[in-house]
C-alpha cells in the first residue's frame, strides 16, 4: 500500500542501469567522433578512399 505522503520507491538497480546507459551512450559518441576525426585527417592527406572507409 502506498501512502499519499510517501514517494514510490525507486530501486537502486534501475538508477544504476540509467547511469550505465548514459555512460555507454557517451562512450559510443566518443568512439564515433574519433572515427570522424580520423576520416577528416585522412581526407586532408588526400587518402579519400581510406577516409570513406573510416566513416563506414
């Protein structure tokens, strides 16, 4: 039974999963940006085929 003056219990497992999910998303974004930076570097060097491959 939930009383009006009490907040529903939020399990620590759920809040931990949310943190892990945000961490994984941030890690994935960093990995994507690293690939984009490498592709830009390859493009500057005139290696267009390698740059296109890096973006795949």
